C-alpha cells in the first residue's frame, strides 16, 4: 500500500490516512501535553474492510512513540482492541496511579 499518505493534522487534532487524493481513514485525538487520548477511529464507508483503521492507528502510535513524552489513552473501542491485539505496543499506554 505504497500510495498511502499518513499525516498529523494538528489544527483538527486528527491523524489522517489518504490513498492517493482520497481520504480513507481518520483518528481523532485530544492532546493535553502529557497524554494523547485517541478518541475516534473512523474509515470512510466506501473504504471499509481494507484495514485502513489499523494502518492509521499503527502509524499514529508510531508517531506518538517517535515524538516521545506522551502516553496514550485509548478512548475509542477500536483503538483499545488494536492495543489488545498488539500487546508489544502496550508500553506507551497511560497507566492510572493505584488508589
């Protein structure tokens, strides 16, 4: 899938994935300076079933890890399931302090 383009649209607080000129998937987030809450993964209906949500999620996690100093809160159910399927990436997850 070499024709895919991933970007972080900071003004819209969303990661985007385009195939050529077409937007295929987005991952919305909230960044509070310490954590990034991944709030909604969405694939344009005509592009569903091709794994684009997984690609935008993986590339977003890669970008967050590369930038450093942020932990991820998987608010979106899809992102939570993605982390369940990729336990090797759990080191970036935000851990709540024990009460």
